[in-house]
């Protein structure tokens, strides 16, 4: 057997196991808690706007069609389609748990480099996450209300991932780079995706009133900001408390 | 000197695997909830994808 094989099959050390469980536990707590709050906020503040837009997307309502249309129609499915709302809660909690896993992993790296990670500094981590995953891609690909015209979804996803990745590197450089070059590179990484431009539709076909579209984007950003700050705070807090618990148990 | 080197190498190695595992797992989760276009997944996550600003359709 070669030395390489011995290394690969070597059982995980206790330190690695502790690190695994500390990252997983704090990320699950933080993601589930922040995701649940985000889901409830979305159901109250975003879902009515989305359901309203769907009345125009389906053609049930048409504006500029001759007669004036009430801006306050009865919304079908609001708090009545429980399966749909429950799925939204589950998927929001999953999404923010995914974000929390990435955040806690990076927090452990930052702590290893001597930076303080707790509930207070977690707010900054949350703001950075919001900027990287919501504001940076949303600055050009605005949160879409149902029914808007958009370019090919695959092309937009490629642009979305590239923009998020560039923003993550940029924010890490701003937070931990500490010299002029890192700020310049960060600024370039933040600007480039928007100067290059996102995939755009060839023609506009959106049937949804602009008032609804603007409110939807504003609400999506608002709830995103709240959710991310909560993820950051909870992640920093649980990272500390799980660390103390592991130390006490050792 | 020797001890210091061993400790540093060990700390880096124990940290690297859990960190990469968590990042890849997290990325996998948001790819599933936010981006995979399979019809069942898309329909179930539809409202969340719009509300979270993912490219949806």
C-alpha cells in the first residue's frame, strides 16, 4: 500500500470532527431561524404583491385595457393555499441554511486568521451576504415579478453566479485585504458585471403594472436585507456558543 | 521549530476539509432551491425564487 493511500483512508481526527459539528450545528440553527423569519416576512409582505402580479400574468386583469382597474383586487390564494405557502417556508429555510453553511465556513476561516466572530460582527457578515447574493446581482437583474420579460434563464443564471462570485471576492478583499491594491481590485470586481451587462430580453412583454413590479423589487430587497442580517447575527452567535459548548465538553 | 511546523500543518488540514465540505454543501443547497430548472423543483420553489431574486423562468 502506498503512503498516499494510507493518508486518504486515515480516519478523521477528533479536531476535524469537532470542526465539522461546530460548523454544521451553528449553520443549521442560524439558517433555520433566519429562514423561518424570512419566510413569514415574505408571506406577509412579498406574497400579496406576487399574487397580485399573477392576476396580470394570467391575463385575468389587464391594465390600459379601456376601463380603469382597481389597484386592490381580491387576491386568490392568500393564506388559503396552504401547500403552496408551506413549500415556500420549507424552501426559504433551506435556502438560508445553504447561505448559513457557506457563511459559517468562511467565519471559521476568518476566526482562524485572528478576526473576532460573534453576534455583533455577524451583522457585518450579514450585510456582506446581502450585498453579494442580493444587491450585486439585483442591481442589474432586478428581482423579477412574475410575468416580466427576461432573457434565457440559463444565461441569466450564469451571469448571476459570476456576479455573486465576483462580489464575494470583492467583499473579502475589502474586509480583510487592508491595502490600496485590494480596494482597487474589489471596486473593479464589483463594477465589471454591470459594465459588461446582464443578459436582457429582446423585447418587453410584461403585462404587470410598473407600480407592482417596483413594489415587488423593493420588498424583495427589503426582506432579503432583514434575512441576511439575521443569518449573520445568528451565525456569529451560534458559532461562539457552539465553540464554548465544544470546549466545555472537551 | 519542528513542533511549530507540525502544528500549523495539522491545523490547516483539519480546518480545510470541514470548510470546503460546508461551502460545497451550502452551494449545492442553494443551487437546488434556487436554480435547478426541473419542473417539480421549479414549481415548488417558484414563489421563493421570485422573492429571493433568483432568475426564475
